[in-house]
């Protein structure tokens, strides 16, 4: 591929949709590289159509995408990570393991690429450069054909909808129930068969994450449907007691450990809120996920995700702790939480002004003091 840029600029001056539309209009072939701070996204084109997309963010990896969308289990994800090599594609390995079918792989690659593309629409600044050529994709087995105009329209719609959806569907762990007596008019809601299936799968027991896993739609598409159903007063959140988190049924020190986990989660949430105010949601999430990626080899954090509020999945952390020998649980928990908090605190502090740093440091100091003051 040629290293000579044929188009480059600043996203603060030229909006992303205009850049994409121009490349499509001139039916160009090559690679568009976009950068924002430490983030990088690459979009590959052939004759004005998008055929591939990659991202430097860990959450955009194929394995993470398939796990988040319920196509593979945590056990399959961890096993495939152990077996993957520099010369083995993660998706191909998952097919060989029998974890997914070739059809699932195609679905995953396509929708993973779309998720990467849609993530760019929240970028308000950054740089872009377009170079011509197709050499990098010569050995790529799966290439796509994504209509640029349709993708741009959907990206803009998603940007407008995301905040409103989060108000009604704040977490993938939420459980919904059908409103008694409410009969949906699928034609009026303009719902297709896949969307109707999502509604039919709502039973007051399945979480949003499980609904995604049972669907052929992506996480965003399922949460969009749930948002529409909530607004139409066809479904509502299940009472809290139906989705209460599990506790250590076999651990004598469960109240103490649960208190530690909850307190640290409050600290992570406060850090994320401060970071998001300073750099925006997209960059804030990437910073948090990058730090978690560094700790992935730690047995405490295997399979743990941060949600859109910067809080980690307490249930998964509890499950990981429960698998450890009794005498190691508290030490592993304290070390893992402190290590990750230190990494996150360092990363976040790079982006805060003096007042923001003081506010965050004071909150964390107070929370740590409350833990140290707890009865031994």
C-alpha cells in the first residue's frame, strides 16, 4: 500500500460523514486511518464501498464482540484466548472448537465492523488520512460490502438515540417483564420477525444480555427494540427482588467482601464520571477498557466488563472470587482492586484539571478510609 496520503485532515474541521461520503463518491480504493489521542480506527475501501474495519480498542476485538452479544460463553472465550496464536485467527479457532458456526463467524465479522464504524460517529475531533491500495487485505478471507450511505444514516441515528436508550435500558443485566393486559400491535410498531422474537423472549427472567444472546440481532439493536417497547408501555423493568445479585453461599466472610467490592465499584464509577466529563464518553470507555485489558491475565478480572457508567460487573467478580481457595480470596481481591484502581487513577488524572483531580482524590481517600475503619 502506498504511504503517500491522498486525503487528510482534522475531524474538528471536516465532519466524519462528509469524509466518508467523499471517499464513496469518488469510488476510491484504499485505507482511511482515523486517530484520536491513543485510539485508532482503520476503514478499508474498494471502489467506494467499505469492505473491512479494525480498531485498536480491546472491546472491539471479535472475541469480545461475540461474548458481549451472547454468541459464545465466557468459558469458550477464555479457552480460545489460551489457544490462539499469532498465526491463528480468533474467529477461525472458535469455528474449529465448535463454539460458533461459519454463519455465526460471518455475522460476527460483519457486525463487529459495523460497531467499529458506528463508534466513530461520537468523535468530535481527531485526525484522518486516506492512502490508496489494497495490499493489506490480499490475504483476508472475509471481506464485506457495506453501503456507505446507509451506514452513515444509521450511524447518525444511533448517535441521536444512544443517550435516550440508556435512560430506559441502563444495563445489560436489567430484566424486563411484559405489562399485564398490554397487547402489542407489531404492524403499528413496524417490527420485523427478529424484533417480534425479542418481545416473545421477554419472560421476566432473562436479562437484556440473555435476550441479545438468543437473538440474531446485535446488542444495540436489541436495546433499541426494548427502548421502543418500554416507551410503548408494553414492557417494564422487573421488580428488583427478581434480579437480586447472588451472594457467597459458601463463604463466611461474604458481607465483608461484598462491602469491599461495592465500595471500589463506587470509586470506579466516580472516576469514570469525571473522565467522561473531561474527554467524552467514547474516549473515556476506551481508557477504562485499556486499563482492564492490562489486567486480563489476573484471575480476578477474567471476563469482567465495565458498563456505560464505568462500573464493573460485580456478579462476575464474585463468581471469580468464589472459585479461589477460601484462604486466598481476600488477599486476591484487595490486591486486584487496588492495582486496577491505581492504574485507572493514573490514567484518569492525566485528563483532569486541578479542581477535578482534587475532587476525585478526596472522594477516593474518603472511600478507602471507610474501608479501613470497618470492624476487623
